[in-house]
């Protein structure tokens, strides 16, 4: 008998808020699909748009790197030459900045959509964590990008970033762990300006490669991933980038002697890519770093507030042959292979399947893939699952037969 646990008022309020947000997202997607068509709906293609923006940012960044000189004396002049002397250089830099800002906007909406529609919970909770890792990584990449020109703004942001990285060393109680020194040491423990600029450049480029790796990892955990955009959507994304590049001019400060005890009264901070730094003058490094960690931790544990309703699949170990069919067919990575419980069979390398309850969505695909009836759902037999699938297929076929032109114009 399953034990019933009452929900607290806080949990009920949280779930009510999330469901209200889900209804809002569904309404936006509905009207967006009517305007753009189902295939071109930017709300459902937010993940694909994000990938496209990462590609644009990577390509424009690689082209800009061809004209950049990573030395304190020549960094700012090389950026100035890119803007004034290289053909379309200013557009190239503006596209790079606009794509970085749009990456933040799209990833926030993509995460909000996953949260509002409960796609962030099990079995997609691991993908949710991958997305959370991408957020601070993108912020670090953007921060490093604004330091590369090595102008006055860059030096101010460098000092802010250093205080932010070393902030955990000044936290109460756990400051003795020196976590800030472990984080900031490889970046800021330098012998001179040239060394510092080269490390920032390595952080910017290495962070970009790490972000691409996170995107690939994220896609590998989605079946099937919607990673391709129609040509019309690509054109729309490029037009939006062009519009942003034309509307929002690039800002830079002159290279002046930097005094860390008297920073300039106004330093431009990018509203999107460097959003947390807007609060640095008010909070300081230790408090701001603690606030960032607290927000990420709260977002990471949010999936645990979703209660599981469906029971997970169960493996009958005595009948499992270790054929790996369920492992290959599971779209959520909820099946793993472990050594056989029988010592004799284990010695011969035999394995059996095991279900990861945190990833299982109780979809029943593994039940249908097993030819030995070794895996089942506790509340449904194999025949019931097959019957429900056949019924769903008949309903889809009837709907399409009744509406033969429903996809025209999409």
C-alpha cells in the first residue's frame, strides 16, 4: 500500500504558481503557432534558436580573433582598427555582442518554459542541471569578452570579477575552506598585465568550447532533439540580430590610468550577459557571490518539489537476459546495466538491466522493447500498454483522415 503524504501549503503554492505559468506558456505557444505556423513557432523552437545563436557567436568571435592582438599595449588599438578600418568590422562586433545577449534571453525563456511545463523535473532533471551550469558559464564568457579590449571599463570589470571570485574566502564559517582561492587563483594569480590578459583570453575561448560541449551533452539527453531550424527561422534570427546591432550602439571607455581606489563614476555593464554585475556596487564581492550560489542551488533543487505520481518501471531480474534492448530504446537514459546477481553468471560477464527511478517517466517503451517480459510497469501489463498505444495510433490516424489539409501552410 502506497503511503499518502499531504502537501504543505508552501509546496501547494509553488505548484499552483508553476501551473499558472504553464498555462501562460501554452497560451503564448498557441497564438504563436497560429501566426508563425507549427514548424516556425519560435516558442517551441527555443532550443534550436539557442543553438543557432551559439553558432553565430562562435563564428563571429573566431573572425574577430583574427584581428585581435592579445597584449596590453595593442589590445584596445586592435579593437579600434577592427571597428574603423576592417570592412564590416563594426557589424561583426555588434553581431557578436547581440548574439551573446540573445543567448541569455533565449536560455532564460527556454528554462522558464521547461519549468512552467514541468519538463524540468524527472526524468529531465539532469538536463535541467546542465542548463543551470550553462548560465554562469555564459556569464563568465561574457565578462571575459568585455575585458579583452583592455580599456578602462575592462580594468574595472577585472577588479570586480576578482573580488567576486575571491568572495567565498570571506564567507562566514566556510571561508576557511579557501574556495575563492581555488576558483580565482588560476585566473588572477599572475605575474603581470600580459599574463593576465592571456589568461582572460584563454578563459573566453575555453569557456566557449565548454559551452559547446554542454550544448552537445544537453542534446544527447533529448530524444529526439529539435536542433534544426527552418530557413525562415534562420532568416528571422539574423534579421533580429541585425536590428539589435543597429539599435544598440557599442560602448567603450577610453584607456585611462586605472586607480582601484577611485573607480570611474559610471562603467557600462551589459544588461544581459553581465546582469549580476549590476548589483556589484551595492552588494560587493562576497555577498554577490553568495547570492549567485544561493539562486543556483534553489534552482537546482526545484525539481524535487514536483511529486511523482506514476510508478517507475521494474526489472524482473530472474528473467532479464542482459540483451540491452531496453537500454537502447529508452529515450530518457533511465536504464543502466549492472553485473548479474548470480556470481557464476557475473564471472562470465553477464549483466542485467536496472531502472534509474530519478530518470524514468513511466512511458512503457522499455516494456514494449523487451522480448522476454523481464521489465514491466507495476500498474499496467504489457497487453494494456500495447492496447493503449494502438488506441492512440488509431485516434491519430482518424484525426489526420478527417483533416487532410491541416498541415498546409505550416
